[in-house]
């Protein structure tokens, strides 16, 4: 995975790949004494805004934590709403994103989704696969530990078959077995809502990622907040384990 980052736009050093944990929908709704589902719907509107902002900032890759493996354990009515929200998003937004030159990818375990959702995911990826203006990846039914275990299992199976030798398994081969094999490592990870943890998101990929934590709840997050996080990223010295100066 590349550690090359950054294009210069005005005074901003723009990271190549920004990952975002979209957190705080439920609290946003609770503050307004509304159902949690209202927070999720509001959060979807922000997703649209941040994708537009990514295009304007010339960010190469945006990756969003949309739905975790743990989210399946939420109340059934909330899960049902989230799945329907995803369905409607795929039905209504993919063509618009395609027209903007956005390439869509989805990472995670798709097996638990209904057939129509899986078909919509495949359609979105195939329709947009040649686009280059912005690469958007959405993690759905995703868990970082599950991803790592799955990669280890695939490599172990390849070794048992004799396709590779055990001593040929290195970081490069391991990364190639991850869901994110075709993506550079995130340069910047943003988490909203004041929480300061990864919550099982991109555990391998964020080894040298810069983190920005903000108290802003996801439905209140804006293009301006994204630009502020990018500016903070640009103010840091990235050493990748070495020494500068």
C-alpha cells in the first residue's frame, strides 16, 4: 500500500486517502428527542456533502465506515431501517455519483445481505469501475478483525494447496489478501462524535495513519469540518517510524 500522500491546493496539503468513522447519529437524534432512525437519515445527507467536498478538495480516496459486523446486533427495527436506507441510497444515488466520475467500492462480508442488496452493490461497482475523479469505498458488514482472519485463512489455504510456500507469506502478500488490496493505506482517519477509538475499523491499514478526533456529531459534520481536519493533517510531520531533522 502506498505511503505517498498529498497534493497541494492553496495552503492545504491534501491527503491521498481519507477514512471516516461516521459516528453520532443516535446521539444527534436523541438531543432532538427524535428516533435514532432520523439521525441515520440525516447522516446520509452528510455523506453526500462530504463526497462532494472530497471531489472539490481533490482527495483521491474516501473510505467510510457504513455498517459494522457488530451493528447486526442492534434492535431489529433499527437494522431493518439501516438496510432499507442502504437499498434506497444504492437505487437513487449511484447514477448521480457515476455522472460525477466517482468510483464506488464496497468492502466487508456481503453474505448477510439480501440478494437484491448484493445485486445493487455489484451493479454500482460495475457501473462506476472506470471512473477516476474520486474513489469512494463504503465498509458494509465490515470488521477489521474478521478481515484479518479471513486474509490469514486464504493464505493458509493457498499454502496447504501448495500455491505458495509458508516463507513466501510477507506483508505484501498479506495486504493483497485483504478487502482493501486495491487501495492505498489511509493517510488520515477522522472519527466524529468525540469517541477516540478505531472500533474494529481498518486495523491493519491504519498502522501509520494520522488520526483526527472531533466532538462534532456526524449529522453536523460539514465540508468545513473536513477541510479543518485536512489542514490539521498538513501541519503534522509524518515519520513512518523514522526521524526527521
